[in-house]
C-alpha cells in the first residue's frame, strides 16, 4: 500500500532482521508490529531508542491490543503512535504523510 503511493519500503520478517535493517539503512519511519518472531516489537523499540543512530526515528506500532495499559507501555518505550488493524489503511497513509511533510 505504501509502495503504490510512491514510498520506498524495506521489509523484515522478524525483529532481529528489522533491527539490522533499521541500524544499517536508517529509515525515515519505522512501522513495527508488536508481535514478531524472535524479538517482539517492544524489545525492538527498546534497542532502537537506546541507539543514538535510531533514537529519533519515528516508530508507529501496529497492534490488535487496544488496552490502555498496552498503549501506555508502548508510548513509554518511545513509540510515536499506535495503529490498530481496523483503521490500518486510512491511518497509516495519514501518519506517513505527516512524517514526510514535517
């Protein structure tokens, strides 16, 4: 959906690979699922926020967990915002546009 709108996209199927890509490529924005094989989204976020090279990259977490505790934990770790699958397409495009327009 992002490539159809002209954005470049890098993909990873697990947390460890995602970290390697983020650190080596330094993307402008990271879309991070909270549940992934290997390292979960929370651990990936911790590592990214602790790394001087990646600490300022916006992170949008994708999750089905809508609890206020989950959201508070994610935001405390440094997640920029959370998108829930039921709103994925519309919200994702809006978030990505905002990141690149500022």
